[in-house]
C-alpha cells in the first residue's frame, strides 16, 4: 500500500469513527460536527506520523541494489517456460492443420 493511500484510508476511517462516536453519545449537531472533525484530524495526524516514521526507518538500500544473478535466473526460468509453451502451441497448430487437411480430403471424396 502506498503511503498516501494509507493516509487517505486512515482519514476516512477516522471520519466514520467520529460519526459513530457522535451518534452513540447523542451530541447536538454542532457538537457532532466538532467531535467528528477533531477525531478525523487526530487520525490524520497519527497516519502522517506513522508514514513518516515508516519512511524514515525503511531500508531503501535493499530496494536500490538489485541482485542481478537472481533476476537473471528468474528470467531464464521464465524464458524456458515460454519456449515450452511455444513448442506446445506449434505442435497443436500442426495437429489442427493435419485434421483440417483430412477433413478437406473427405469432403472432396464425398462430393465426387
């Protein structure tokens, strides 16, 4: 989940929690609006703080330096799988061509 999506999610969650809290405590309209805004802002600030600490302590070096050998191995495996699939498709195509030729020959024989 991206950081901004987490902030959005937390803010909306705070809004609905504030609304529920206002309804449960049976506040007046202005008190309900005030409590909802305060709780939404509280959730927003907590989410921003969480994202800030996550970004600060997240080890970016692991993401920047990719293991080339590992990536090449994965790519080689995928290429081998694609080649197998290509061979299967080519064999299926040949089989379909043979069946169509046989059907055409049978149709020609039946017409004569």
